[in-house]
C-alpha cells in the first residue's frame, strides 16, 4: 500500500511548526486551520509520521549541538571551581559532582567509544584523591592546603 502524500498546506503547517518562529496556535491562524482539523491531521498516519520524523530530527540536532559544546562547558565549569567568589566555586563543584555519568555499560566503563570517563586508567571512573580533596575543600570553605593536611592525617 502506497503512503498517502501530505498536502502543500499540511507541509507548510509542519514547516512553520518546526521553524520555531510561531507557536502552534499562531501557525494554525496563519494557515486558517481550525483546531479540530489540526487534531484530525495529528490522527492521520502520514501526517503524524512526518511530525514524528521531524521531532526525531530536531532531537538529533539538539543532541549534536550539546555534544559539540559539552567539552567547552565542562572546561568552563572546571575553571569556575577556581573562582575567587566562594559561592561560584562551590556551585561549580556541586554541578560537577551532580553531572550524569556518561558511561555506556556495554563498553566496560568507557564513554564515547573507549575513553575512560575518569581520564585515569584503572580507576573505574573515580576521581583522584587530590581532585576530591580540592573539591571538598571548596565545598567546605576550607583552604586546600588544610584539606590536604587533613587527608594526610595531620590536624590543625
């Protein structure tokens, strides 16, 4: 069975919906389409299929954009942990700690096709004691040197 083709009007509606310039009601008004007609189109297999295909494409585009800038954002976040403003540094540390793990279980603890998430071979994705000490020091508002001394068993 051949797939039903969408009308030029339906394609124009979809184009406007995904251009991001108008909301759904504004698109319907622009094309003089009643709500009940639009809802009927959404129930149509061909229209709904094209709508879903465009949603998936939009998701892929946004994921690609996020992936492209993820390393820049991560680097900036790490830089913010060194901020002179204690609250900014603390929030950056909390954001880093709460970031979702990008580990694919099928890759044996590796993300994005092979790089160890931690950057440290054999650590299983854990951070180094020095990094943890620095982050905890910022969070606790304790100077890093004091935190390292505490870690080594020396108390002040």
